[in-house]
């Protein structure tokens, strides 16, 4: 089955964009969780 390069490029571009956005969201969520844990530890130390 031959796919025209134009459609292949569109598909790869769309898939790559979605994959990149998912990765960015996962990374930002992971960082937020770490940041919240650090904040909780600081609050415990201050008490």
C-alpha cells in the first residue's frame, strides 16, 4: 500500500503534535506533584 508523502507528512505531523502535548502535560503534572511534596515538607518543618 503506497501512501502519498503529503498525507504521510500530515499524519506524522498531527500524531507528533498530539504525542508532544501529552508528554508536556505529563511532565508538568509530575513537576507539580514534586513541588507540592516539597511545599508540604516545608510546612511540616515550620510547625
